[in-house]
C-alpha cells in the first residue's frame, strides 16, 4: 500500500512532495463508476489498478502499476455488462443465471484470444499480453502500456492528413504484423485511428483486441462499432467475417489519412453507396492507390481484396514500376513527315443531287490518292537508285585508302546526308563502368522480388540473398548489388544480387479448425513451415481432417532453424468404436452426419 500512496492513479507516475502529479490533472476526488474497479485496488497481489481508460460491452481497461516489474501496464477486465454485474461492496462479478452459458463461452474466447497474443511477444507492433489470471469470478489480462498518442489525435495535430510517401513507410510494419495475426486465426474487427497508437519513436502499434461478438450485431452484447471503419458484414450476424473484414478497416484508415475525410459509414453504404474515390478528394493521391482502396472497401465481402498480403501487393507493385532508361547509344527512329489528308468536300442540303455529288467527290478523292501513291513510288525508286549509286562510289573510293586513313576516318563523326532528316551517329562512350554501358540501372529497392525478375530478369543473372526480419515485409527487396542510375550492358548478363526479406524467422502456427489435411498443409507451405503428417484414429474428427498439431496454435515455429511441425490427421473412427456403433439401432438418414460435420 505504501507504493500506491506514492503513485498518481491517473498516469502511474510518482507524486511530488506535496502529493500532486506533475504529469496529469488527475485527482483522487474524481468519482469512478461504481460498477467498475476502484482506483488503488490490488489484483493478484501484484497489480495496482488506477483510473479506467476505456470500456465496451466486453469489459473495461485500466491503467495499472506492476509492483514486480516496477513499470506501468494496462489491465483488461472481462465484464460484459449485459450478462453480469459487480456485487455491491465487493469486487466479485455476479452473472445473470439466464446468461451463464453465454458468459462462460465468451470468457473462454476472451482467454484463448489473449493466450495466442501472449505467444507473439516477438511482434513489436501490437500491444502484447504479458499475464493472464482469474480473480473475482472473471478473467484479467495484463497488457503492455504503450507510450504515445492515438492516430486520431496524431492526425489532429498534423493538418488532418498525410502524404502517400509518408503513409506507406509508416504502415508497412503494421501490414506485416496484421498478416501474421491473421495466420494465427485472429481477426481484429476494430481497426480504426482510435486503436492505432503512434509511439514516441514514431512507429505504429495496434491495440484494442476484443472477442468477435463485441463487434458483431445481435450477439447479446453491447456492440462496439467504429463509424466509417467497421466493415458492412459486422452489422449483421448472418454474414461471414474473415481477413477481408480487417482489410476493409485498414483501407478505410488509409482513406481517412490520405484524404483528411472520414469514409462513409458502411451501414449507410449498404443501402446508398456514395463513397467518393480518394483521388477525387485529394488529387495528390496516385490514381492506382485510390483504385486499390476502393477495391478493398467494396461493400460485398466477396468483391473485396481478401487478404492483407494481396492488399499490400496491389498497393506497392503498382507503385514501383520499372522505368527502363536507355543510355547514349539508344537507337533513334527516323521521323518521316506525315502527308496531309485530302480536304473533304462539304455536302449541301440533303437530297439526290447532294448524294450524287458526294459519290462523285469520293470517286475523285480515290483517283487522286492513287495518283499520289504512284508518284511517291516513282520518286522513291529514283531516290533509292541514287543512294545505291552513291554507296557504290563511296565503297570503291574507300578501297583505295590506306589502313591508317580508314582507322582515322572511323574514329570521326560520320554524317550521312539524304532526303530524310539528318541523323548524327556517335560512337559509344568509353566502357568505364564495370557493368558495361548501354542502359541505366533502375532502383528496385522496395519492390517485390517476383516483379523485378519478371521485368528485367532477361537482362541479368539474378541471384537472391534471403534474410529474416521482424519489420520488413516478406518478398520485398532491401538492397541491390548494382547501384541505381549506374550504366550496364544488357547483353553482358551481369550478375545482379538482390537482398530479399523472407519475413520473420518465427512464424505462429496457424489455426487448423475445420481444415482438411490438404488445405492445412497448403497453408503451411505458403508460410514456409516444414511439417510431417501422422494419421491417427479419431471418434470426433472426420476422415482427412486435422485433429491437432504438436505445437499449439499461435506458438512460434522457427523456420530459420528448420523446425518441423507434426500435423495429426484423422483416419476415421477406430475398429472398436465402429463395432460398438454397429450394435446400436441405425438413425434415420436425415439425422446422420457426414464426416465433415462430425
């Protein structure tokens, strides 16, 4: 208790000698909501609870102080106010008897979600769960305290919007983190400027994870929606939700940042979709970026970009287009002046006379065109013969010259005079570049490796060097061996070494729920997780479906070290179970379950 008396319950900083806080305006006289924890409450004999930061239909978040770590933290209390209430005079949660099953179901989901997040401590762009415990007939989660301001407040102090060049650098690590979270089976459903923190280091952190039911209509909980950012399918309990739900929210956040305007609410768009493309609001936004945002914010989930990886690919591949620049030895095509078109005759008023006149005019035009073509062919043949004759004379004259004279002649600029525009042919510059000359090397840093191979792979021997990173996005290039803007010879097949990110070396085990062995192993291969399958008898899981893995969902597999994941696959019910079932009366056909339903 001595510790709590020295701390401000508003910011958990030490009070001055007079008991006042120098960092915030919190006062112990400020009343708190009686349904929630009172300041200075101690949980698990370790965490001093301070003022409440926020609450929704799932529970409440409080600032707290960890007496063991000697640091600030955030405690999240599971307390769905439509299903329970706090007992008067104590800290215990009293559950409505009619809602007991739903209360326990949602609490199990709350616990499982935070357990998975607690295994992702290597992800630096989310507020990670550090501790989970049960007390007061409910569950508490201790979360990392993030120093910074919400993206919403950050935008208010930065003219309301940011440029695309700044946004793409700011959000790339967050895209990587969100992709990993999705692979672990977690959908956020509440991504908005309020749940993204801009840290004091200028990085983004995603906070505000909650169970799915709190961000879906008609689930028995008070829904928490973020106008303009919540996806359309969240306004009904009948539509499917998935990674595409978060794609909508992320795209809406980018829309808000780039335009300075909050997107139209999705619930309104269901009946009257008048969303204005981002590039029409802010002409400084590249058109292709605006198109990708519109695609990612499609009202129908099936019409939308489905994954964060696809969203990033469309955003960045279209931005980094290679411009193949030519050097001094570029071939210049000869420009021939176009012949002027024959002036068309205007017809008078409508009638047979005008029709005949038009036909006569057309016939005259055709004859005139034929005559012009014939004249040009004759002149062209004459000019060609003159050129050939001149070339023969030059060739005979050159034979009489000595080798020294010929060498001196070849090292001079040669001017050929014809009836065409004059073309000056210059010899290539000296080959000072170690890569030769002829073309200029483009900047490929920040591009997808596959895109670079497709566009310039024929001119180089490309060799990738892979590395692991928790920050850089998988498949993108960080360095190139041939510097940008340097000369190279496209006929030399220079070796181009590209440093390519392979993503994080620690990959969370994805969820296998409801997946066949083929579906799940395809997913593991896409994540580059090595695996082996083991068939087992199962009385509850259908044939060919995944039963479990030896490493729990959300726990990391180290792909750098070649760690192998064991996937247990059902081969159906055991002979003992089948024999037992054979002695039971058969159920009617309409009541029997398929293996997939089992």
